[in-house]
């Protein structure tokens, strides 16, 4: 700026008036607006004459007491950045950030303020926070393993069960790439599936074994506001116990079918043994053998009957492990 005060003020005035940024000159003692550039007039919807002399409290939604405190901070240079809500002439409220500092102008100490409208920015940030909050709630509300990642495989969020699969905490995994936690083959398969989801914008489901656990994996595309897929949500359900139960009951159903087929020949054997006993005398040396065979055949018949009436899966201790408990699992006693 020129060393000539008059010329310097003229240059400053020109920069002030012609700036695209919203600018105000404010009397730090009274809070009155001393000057407002064209950008300010367009933003606040007031003419220059209406703005000149207007108390800043007519624009700023803070109380007069709080406004004085903030002006004092700016005047003493204790603070030069502020977030306010400003009221336009039409009554609408806009969120603004204000940079304000004291300067000498026309032999007076005034506050020179540059205002930026951040309403849309603030709303976008609020929406993002709400969206993130919703995503976090959805991720943590389920016991399934849930991962949220970007197109590069960077983990954006995940829940505790998902981290425990790798003996990690969510904090240890967020911000890192999936490839740090998967083996090369597993990561290649996941990347191939993820690429397919991003390409087709359709979910994919597959199953795999990991460390003696059986996992059901679903990959879902996550759409942004422009309807483009920019994230991937992975749901993993540990179905090991379900698979075991399915196998057990499949075996039980098979056994039940076999027992049903065995029932008729068992009845024939029992009938034949009854006839044999009738033809043997009480003193016949074979009578005890026939009675033992008859008893064991009856017992076998009771076992087959119980197997055909299995309603649940119960086990009992046996040697070094557990075995299927027919007594507890059958409705037939």
C-alpha cells in the first residue's frame, strides 16, 4: 500500500468495494456497520444506505451482550475467527464464518470483517455426521461381522466381531487395507468379488472355510448421492454351528429312515423267536439262548423306535468326547 495515507485508503477502498468476498467495516465501540461492500449488499439483501449505521445485532442472531463480548475479543486481537448465524433481510438464517481484525481506517480504529457463507457446507457436514452415525449404528447393532470399505479396499468402519476375526480391535483396522489381514489367496478372491460388485452394482454371496469355521459372506454395493457405488459393505455370518447342526440332523433323518426300514424285519425276527420258544421245552438247553436273542431284539426295536421320534439334539459324555444321547433327544421314553 502507498505511504500516502489518502492514496493508501483509496486503494484499500477500491479493494474493499470490488472484492467478491462479503466484507463489513464495524465500529467496535457501538457495533454499528460503518461500511459494506457490494458483495455484502447482495448477500444480506439490504441496500448500502440500509446497512450503513445498522447495528450488527440486527444481522447477528446472538444476544447484544454476547455480540459485545465477541467484538471485544476481535478488538483486542484475542480472537479473529468466529462462527455465527446471520439473519438476511428476508428473515432467512445463514451460517457464516467470520474473520475479523482491527485496522486503522479514516483515522479510526475499526473492525474489518470478511464473511463466508458456510450454510451448505455445514448442512453437508451435518448430513455426513448423521449418515456416519446411522452407518455406525447399523454396523454395531448386529452380531454378524460387518466391514465398510472403499474401492481401494481401505477399511472405513467395522464392528467388534469383525475385528475379532483377525484378533484385532476396530481401531487397529480402520484406515488400513484388507490385504494386510488376509492371505494372498483369500485377498485375491475378495478383490475379484469386490470388483464384480462395483462393476455390476449388484450384491454377491459366497461361502468359505477359515480356521475350521464356515463363513457365509455377502458383499453389498453402497451408493452415494450421485447413485454411484463408492463403498462396499461386507456382511459375514459364522454358520459353523448351523452347518454342524444341519449335518447332524441330516444324519438323524437318514438313521430314522433306516430304522423305519429295519422295523419290519425286526418284527419278523421277534415273531419267529416266539414260535421257536413255543416249540422248545422248558428244559431244552437252547431256551436260554433264544430268550437272550429275543431280549436283545426287543431292545434293538426300542432303539429304532426312539430314533424315529427324535425332536432335538442332545449329547452326553462318552470316553474322551461326547456322543448323541438318544434318550434325551427322543419323545419316546
